[in-house]
C-alpha cells in the first residue's frame, strides 16, 4: 500500500513539474517578446516569479490554517496575479507564433497575386507587339523584303525581352506556390476550422489560444497542489503504521505486569497463612 502511494505521488509530481515547466517556458519567452528591449532581464525576472509562484502555492496549501490572515491574503493575491501574468505571457508567445506564420503566408499570397497580374499583363504586351509587327509588315508592299526584315529585327528584341520577363515571373510564381503549400501546412488547420465555423481565421485562433491559457497554468497550479496532497497522504500512511505498532506493544506489556502482580499477591497470602499458624519465614 505504502509503495503504491509513493509511486503515484512521484507520478503526480512529475506531471506537475512537466506542466508547470512548460507553462513557465512559454510565459517567460512570451513576456520577453513583449519587452524585447530588455529580453534577458525579463527572462530572469519572469523565471524567478514562476518558481516563487509554485512555492507560494505549496506554502499556502500546507500552512493555510496556521499562517496569519494578512500573509494569507497577500500570498493568495500574489499567486492569482502571477497566474494572470503567466497566462498573458503564454498568450503573447502563441500569438507571436501564429502571426509569424500568417504574416509570411499573407505576404506570399499578396506577392503571388501581384505576379499573376504581372504575368497576364506581359502576355498581353507580347500579343500586342506581335499584332503590331504583323500589321506593319502587311502594310508594306510585297517587294519591300528588306523593310519587312528590318521591322522584324526591330521588334524581335522587344518581344524576346518580354518573353524573358515572362519566364522569370513564371519561375517566381512556381516557387511561391510551393512555398505557400509548405506554409499552408502550418495555418491549414486554422483555415479549415474557420471555414467550418463560418468565421475568419484570426477569430478561431484567438478562441483556441484563450482556451489554452485558461487551462494551461491553472492546471499546472492544480497539479502542484495535488502533489502536495499525495505527499501529505504518504506521510499519514507512514505515521499510521508506526502508531499501529505502538498499540500492539502495549497489551503485551500490560499482560506481563498483571502476571507479576498475581504472583506477589499469592506470596503475601502464603505469608499471612503461616503467620496465622504461628510459623516463621
């Protein structure tokens, strides 16, 4: 029984440390993004406060009924405020990660649309140059062979230049389409959920971030308190076994004392009988 309680307590403690450590990591780096001008100082300060929050919560749990009312109010308020700060840091971290992905996605999408418009315009320019060349060639008499050749020599570099630019734009469009597919893997689930709920992507992402921050750090704090509970139960089990051993020893001691008292009584009775008969010891 005691071994099972010990193992479960270790499991709860490991879970508490993992959740609390993850929440602290996201919060600390989220706050450092918010105050990027003093990132190192913010990391040190936030890390210290995260550790102190867990210790303060454990202290409140273990000494709630013995500490002063003023200290109880201050520590409780401090823990609640630190939970809010941690949640804000997690929100900042996740929002920054989402914005980094979406900004890149939107930037590439905008560039792709612009390149597609440019490609369409270049195709129109090429067609216009060809039509213009043919019209001018047809306007000349058939025996103006040299003049027609000269016209084609004048137009061909312009047409070739447009063709080269079209090739460059098409290459860039292909690269962007591949990049958008890779970036879409990151934001694809959010886009799918936005379509499913008939809303925009930002609203869906903010909703899930709020769900995470309302569960993440409060869960870490709850697991720390649960760990304290299992540690207290383990101590109770150890104390209970020792108490049972003491209780079992007492009856043996009492029985031994009773036997000694009976023998003394019998000795005294025999002495009284001998005295009554006039005998001596």
